[in-house]
C-alpha cells in the first residue's frame, strides 16, 4: 500500500522562502519506493511551485491546496474554486480543525468542498478530529470517489502540541477503517523527527500529516525517510 507524508505549511512561507525551501529539499531528498510526499503551501505559492517541482526533477512529490471554496466558478468574491487550481495541485485538504475552529466551518461546508474537489478531479485529504470522529465520518457516507485520504488528528494534540499516545492513534485508525474501509488513514498532531518513528508503522496507518516540522526541509526529509524506510 502507498504511504504518505503530508506537509502543511499553513499561513506561512512567502514566495522566495518557499523557493529556497524547495531548493534545499531537492538537495537532501531521495525518492523512496511506495512513498508519496505531499506539500500544502499557501494559495499564492501554488502556481510558481507547480512549475518548480518538475524543474527540480522531484519525483513522487505533489502539491495540495490547504482549502477550497464550497462553491463552483462564479460570482463568489474572494473564493478560490477547485477548477482554478486543478492544473496546479493533485490534492486538497478539507475540514482542517483550524478551519472549523477559526472560520466556523460546518460539516455541510466540508461536504460542499468535498464535492467540488472530487468534481474537479482532485483527491481530497479529509481531516477527522477527535472527539468528533463519528459525526465527521458519517458525513462522508454519500461521497463517491475512488480516492480519498483520511487525516486523523485529535484537537488536543494540536492545541497543546503533545502527540496522542500511539496506542490510541492505532485504535482510532482501526475505528476509522471499520467505517470507511480501504481508505488510507494518516495521523497528524505534534509530530517531529524525534517522535514520528513511534507512529510511522502503526497498524492501520498509511503515513503522517505534519505541520510545524514541515517548515524545515532537513527535518521534513528526516520524517520522509523514517516513514518510507521504517
């Protein structure tokens, strides 16, 4: 089964910083069979980075959008529709806990964004939060897409920056697999090169979702190596 390392840059990294990051990453990175590396920069970086990745000959490295509009192309001021970026990215992050918390996004918003993502031919990375796992999984029951990654992350791990215990993560992954079998599940929450090894090979997990540690290319390469070679 394919494994994933997803790096979420959040609202950080300007254009020149992003180019320098990729230059250093390209110097250190070596593709690992079966491992796909996904980077989610800000919207303003998507176009230049989508051109830079092939120029640097970075194999098995893809881009993701951190969010998407719940609406199609049209008169929606300030919105970025999925069709606008479908030639720049392969993935879209949907329903991140920070979107739910700070922007008051609902399960209906998530469902609409999921539909727009799938209709554009992109693969959704749907964030599943503890303690709302069951309700968020139920909202996905009517989704018809051959590919979807489920990113599990307890809210507490992100807020206090302490990862959930590996045994609990494995338990959550098993629960998610019972509701949505045959979907890859990744874990995110306070991961770094020092602790990712405890999660890289947990039963039921197909990879990791990394926040702050993805901002340093050397740290991120180390995480990729641990997940890919673990």
